[in-house]
C-alpha cells in the first residue's frame, strides 16, 4: 500500500484536505492518505525534512523557505486550490456588526482596549489569534494589522491569546462577549457572528461570503 503524507494548514486540513483525501482513497483504495493540520509553516518544514509528500498552505512559500529548499536541492511546485476569505468573528451578544480595516488593526494591536471605542459596550477587548506559524496569521497580520503593507511595524498586542485549533477559537468566542478573533471563512458557523468589513470609514461594509471572496469585494481575501 502507498502512503501519501499531507502536512500543513489547519484552514485546509480542517475539512477540505480530509474530504479530498477520502474521495481520492475511494477511487484509489491502494493509496492511504494521512493529513496533519497544525499550520502552514509545518507544510514547508515537512517538505524539507522529508516527513511530508504534500504541503498544504494558506499562503505562498516565503523567500526564506524558498532559499532553504534551494540550499537542499529541493524544488517546490505550487498548485492553487482556491481563494479564501478571513472572517473577523465576535460573540452574538456583541452589538458591533461592522468594522473598518483600520479599526480591526487597532483592535488587534491593542490601540483599542475597550469595545466602547468602536461603537460597542463598555467591555475590555479579549484578542484571540492563530499562532505565528499559521498562514492565516501571516495573511491577517499583513492585510489587517499592517493594512496591506507587508513591511509595516504593527504587531499583535502582547496580551493576545494564541490558539492553534480553529475549533478552540470558535468555542472561545462563542462563550465570551468580550472576545474577537479571526478564522478562515470555511470555519464560520452559527455559534459566532462574522463582522462586515469596510476598506475605510465611509466605504460600504461587505460581509464575507463565497460570492464576495470570488469577486474580491470583501477586503480580507
């Protein structure tokens, strides 16, 4: 029996990766596929140390990862699965329904410390993030915290809680009216509220959906 090992993104590995693996196995029962989903950074670690045959990543390879591969004589080939949106999520009891990209940046960098500063209730903000080796983390830091400037100085606030598993993030937000977090659009369910996002004040706020990600009208995609 042939074994194919996939490592990497929790966004891809949460449902899409295992579904694809199961469908492939049904057509090719002699092939066993394993999926380990801890974060996009582990895709490149696995490819370079030989513990993975396929790396699942929700971001492109970084310049450092490409240099490491070249130094080891490894050629990385990229296959695009699709596009994703990153949703900013809060508790259903939170009265805030939309934010600008600048407000999201201020929330996660710690410049905004109370929900009352962004049209919410008088309640301290509890920030939750994926860990630094997550591709979703890297994307969110560039597009939201740094407002599209990859070399910007903004970082997550020191009191941000890092959670590896998207399921844990959903559960934490669903149980805490003060919490704010972000997940890939495919993870959003009815236990939390996804906020509409606008590029700037005065611009229309757009809800994350399959259609708005396809058209690019949702800012965080």
